[in-house]
C-alpha cells in the first residue's frame, strides 16, 4: 500500500503531489497519527513525506525509519 504523511505545514499542493503518486485519500495521515501507521505497515509499503521537517523531533524521524 501507499501512504502519505502530512502536518500543519502542508497545503493543497502536498495533496496534489500525493495524488500524483496514487496515494488514496484515506491513506494520507497527519503526523499525529504516525504510531497508527507504524502498526499497519507491511513489507513493500511505501510512505511519502514532503520533507523530514514534518516530524516533530529527530527521535521521531529515527524511530519511524
């Protein structure tokens, strides 16, 4: 499956980018719900993030990676 991560920094341009990557609307998640995403990821899934500054901390980014 394909997912996208957004934050308060994103706007409609981000949604258009994700749509061009064929990310279903229901698979675009706010960064606050990243723990839910981590629990559902499987091998081969793809996650798009416009910029790493969408993560709140370096620790959160490293934990996700």
